[in-house]
């Protein structure tokens, strides 16, 4: 079947029309070569059915192929009993169409149905030379039939090759779609969880203070409500950005990723974190990242931004007794840069809530309880060739540390 996009341009429509006219002219010439009007008409019809079966949709192909093969075989058997035989071999276009029917049957139909269609098409193709006069049968058996059998074998092999190629492409598309779905899931988690966690944290703070008999003052309450409103608005904007990406064909999550200005993006994150509650976030930037004009490539910058965002979100969700969070970004001489987020949480509840196993060196195996945040970060960092770990801050030190080492790439100055 000719795909619809192939017929959209005027040039392609002209080419298809020329090809169809050429095939029709060949069928008419082959019919006229028989020198007998009934045989000529039957030859044109049988050839047209075989060619037409190649152009029908896949769902109608088995029935169309069966009808075309039956017509071709019937014409060959009837011609063998006629006293008037064509002087030249008829059915060159018909033979080619039967061979292509074998290829399409192997490529597009179920194995059992393909076997039936291949056998029928092969038989019809083998019967075609028998339309010649009987005196030509010796030449047909010695020359014609071996050529047809070899051509049938090639058609069968071509069908198998195309079937395997289609299977490979289908699996490749499914893998691409799965990768895209995982990317969308990470983006939704990164964009929404941070803002929603801030809303929940501030709401809990108001409820806790009120339950203890110390309701916040009007100014403090207004400040908290303003923070909740701001976080809600940001969550809505993030959701709208993701919905726009999902609705826009040909676009991916990159449409809603931050720019390479990592310093500015991290400052915004730490300021939002500090404004949302009592814990304070301190940002330590290497000299290479201070000031304008020092931007990272988009991929590493996005990954670093996600690491900090998810880490701050986890501090809000799981941190116990956290008073200070340190966000540090520093390059290394090895052509990488490290992003680390460390909190000073204390007490057994903090360690129990932050259940995560440090990931391996390749950053592909980190898990985080039943959530998807650290798992998504490990996948994102690993995809860039970096490493990712999450666990206690160290021996003798309280708190929790998330560290990502990413390829530095080239600075944009």
C-alpha cells in the first residue's frame, strides 16, 4: 500500500500516476501479445488484480492476494487447455506482482497465513510459463522454471529481511517512547513536587503552631499565606508548561527546562526554600560560576538544577530538626563539576525517614524508599555519564548529603 504522506506533494502524485500508467500500458501490451481477444482481456484482468493486491491496505491484503492468485492460476490452467496459445511468454508484470505478493505476505501477515499465501503465489508464478505452446515446455522446464524458483526464494528472503527490520524499528520506537515517558515522569515530579511540598510544609507549620496554643501573628500568617499562594501559582505554571509540552507535537521536556544560567536558577531555589520555612539554605558557588557570562551546557545545568530542587524538596518532606542546608557547586580539574546538598538534620527520625541506599559509581542504582525522586535523579545523572550518591553526610557527622558529579563540558563565555 502506498502511504498517504507519499501522495501529499504534487511531484509524488505525478510520479505515482506515471508509474500506474506505465504498469497499465505493460499489462495491455502483454494482453495484446497473446493474439487472442479473450486471452488478452483475461491476461490484463489477472495482471491488474495481482498489481492491485500490492496497493490495498494491510487489513484487506489477504483477501485481495487470495483473489489475485486464484485468478492468475485459473487463467494459466484454462490457457493450457486452449488450442490457441500466445507465441510469446505473457505475464511479465503479473510474474513480478506475484513475486512481490510473496514478499508482502512474509512481511505483513501472520506466519500461518503467510505460509498459505506464499505457497499459493509460488504455485501461480510457476504456472505462468505453462501458458506457452506445448512445444516450448522443454525450454520452460530447463530455463524458465529455475529462474522463477530462484526469484521466489529471493522474494521470500526479502520479505523475511523486511519483517525483521520492521520488528527492530517497532522495538526501537517503543524504547524511545518508554524513554520519553520516563523523562516526562521525572519532569512532572521535579516541577510539581517541589512547589507542593512547600505548600504542605507551610500549612503544617501553621497548624502545628496553632495546635500548640501559639497561633502565628497576623503579619506572620499573611507571610505564610503569601508563600503558599506563590508556591501554588508556581505549581500551576509548571503544570501548564508540561501540558503545553505534551500537547505540542514534536516537542519534548526540553521546552520547560531552565537555561544554562545555573547560578541564577540555584539562587532562586535557595531563596524560595528559605522563604518557605525556618530552615535556611546557603549557596556556595565556585568562582567560575559567579557573575554573568559563565553558563554551563544545558544538559549538565538542567541535571544540577534538578538535583538541588529534589534535594531541597526531600529536606522539606523528610528532614527532622534541619536548621541549615548547604548547596555547594564546584568544578574539578578532571573536567567535571560536583553539586552537593547537605543538611544538618539530627535524631533517629531523620535517618529513618531518609531511607536511601547510596548509588553505585555509575549512578544507575540509587533508590529512595517507595518514591521516585532519587531514582529519577540517578537516571538523569547516569544518562549524562555522571555519578550520583545519596546517604548520611559521613562518619561522625549528622545530616544527609546528596552528591552528583557531572561532566563539565565547555564553558560558554
